C-alpha cells in the first residue's frame, strides 16, 4: 500500500454491516406483511441488543409506511 491509501479495519466496518442487516430484516418483515405472507408482529428478532432493537422498530415503522395498500377508491 502506498502512503495515500488508508487501511480499513474490520472493526470499523462491522457496525455499518450490522445496521444494514437490521434494516434489511425490518424491510423484509414489512414487505412480507404487505404481501400477507406474515402476520403483523411487533416482536424483537432474537439476538438483537436493546439499541439494535430500537433501530429495528424505527425501520420497521418506516417500511410499514411505505408498504401500505394503495387506496384504489380515488
């Protein structure tokens, strides 16, 4: 590596990876609910810390707002 390249440590990347995984879990759950493939549940996925559980429910709420049935009466 030249002096201008920076080294990326795995410990710097893992928090972003975990946040992305939690986000993906929330979007998947909301989409499955939208497709009626899963009941609407408000249970924390196992293995999440309290901080990540809060993040999960914030993202789940966000995705539930996106994946709402369209009102076709208009």
